[in-house]
C-alpha cells in the first residue's frame, strides 16, 4: 500500500510540473510572437561617401595695416600761428602750405640784408673796374668780395628761417583731425598732425615665430578683416619684404602689399593674415558626422548586413584642423566608406539605418583667397 501511494504521488507531481512547463512555454511563445509583431528599431540619417581631397592647411596671425606714405608733421622753429591753410580731416596736395608762423621780424631783417647785398654787389663791381686801371689794390677787392659773400649768406640764412616757419605738405593725402587757431603759440618741434597718403595700395606688417616656415618674397597670403560678420572680407596680398633679423621675441617681421584696398582698410587697422602651408591629400567630413565622447571622437560607418540592410558601425577617428563646417580626419577613415552625417548622434552600434540622402563626396576646402 505504501508503494502504491508513493507512485500515485509521483505521477501527480510529474503531471503538474509538465502542465506548468507547457503553459509557460506557450506564454513565452506568445510573448515572442507579440514582440515580432513590432518592427525593429531604426532611424534615418543623411550620408556621405568618403573621398580624399586636396587640402591646403592654413594658419593665421595678426597683422597691422599701414599706408605706404604716412608722416607726423612738425614745425621746426617756435612761433605764433599767422595762417592756417587746411581743414582738419581734409585732403591736401603736395607742396600745399598748411601752417604759417609769424615771420615779421625775419622779413624786416631780410629787407635789410637785401639792401646790404645790393650795396656790397655794387661796391664789388665798381672796385673790379678800378682794379683794371690799377687805381685800387687787390686787398680792397678781396674785402669787397667778402662783404658781398657775407651779405648773400645772410639773405640765405633769413630765407631759411622763414621757410622753417612754414609747414608744407610733403605729399598729397588726408590730414588728421588736430585743429589749431590763428594766434596760437607753437613750441619748436611740436607734433602737429598726421598726414596719410591717398595711394590705393596699402601694406600689412605681420610677424612669424621662428618655429614657422619662413616665407619667400612674392609669396601669396590672404588678408581677412576682423569683424562680426560670418563672412568677413578677404583680400589677396603678396609678400614684398622681410626684416633681416629676428626681434628679441624671436619673431621675423614680414610686409605684404594689398592692391586697391584703400576703400576697405584704414591705416593702423588690425587684420588677420592667413598663411597657406603645403597642400596634402586628406579626408574631410562635415562636423555633423563627428560624435564626441569622453573617450574620443568617432563616426558611424554604414555597412550592409546579410539582408542588404544598413547597420551602424562605430569607427574611432583622429581629427585634424577644423575649417568652417568641415573637419579634417587624419586617421580612421578611407575612401569609399559610407558614413552617417546629419542624424549621426541618434545612432548606436548595429542599429538598423535608412538612408535619406547620399552625397557623392566631402566638400573640398576653398583656396587660400577664400578661406572662411
């Protein structure tokens, strides 16, 4: 009896466990079927077919614009202003009288010197005639000649003083904004104002550290205005001169000329000088394709699976110089790869990806004259 009871108990337990297992199996199958009824997670991105392009790296330094001719005007001698013959900030012509100081004292002395000169000249000529008849001595002729030469030197000296009390424009250009009044006293060698020429060409002086490659004469650079504009004006320039030695900070000074730039630049204006380096073949991708993390930067390559559908694959990259909306990739990508661009931030490894738009190649960097 005891054995029969145990047998019945075992059968009941086995049947119960089998029933429970069968029910659980059906539940799992139903859950799997329910899950398969939903589509696989996926996303849509724009893509780029990688191609290498010819890229010319550039670097920038600060330069200072200067006019070809610029001078600070001074008066050589002290005196009171008698005449002002220019408008502050106005244009003047070469040789134009700008400021005249009072020379009444010198003019009076000049009249006396002219009278003495005429007398000395007449005396010398008369004595020369008398010498021909042996009526005067050679000593008297020598004395008359000395008086004549002294009188002429006095006239030249006074004319020089009068000239030094007149400030004349050494070349045509635009005056500074300093203003003066008639009757105002000026000390000797006073700094009056600045005269900037009206030449349409201008120079840009800039410095390069000794660690940078030296530029040769006739090298081409680009001058970029400093402004809040997203597309600042860029002008081509040519290196025309360089200093013969480095300064104390180990920088070498260069000078570049910009043609027909007077309407765009001003004397002493600061600009950016864009200097090209050796061209090279690189891979460039849009910034939207680059995903950054604490462990580095990467992009997502799109690879077809066995069903011919695209899957995301993470590829670590080494980035180079950034240029506007593009970025140079030094290592990690090869020509012919298809990568995600706009929408790449939504991807994860092995995610199903649908392509919205496939471009042919990464945009090439603009030449140095059009650097962004």
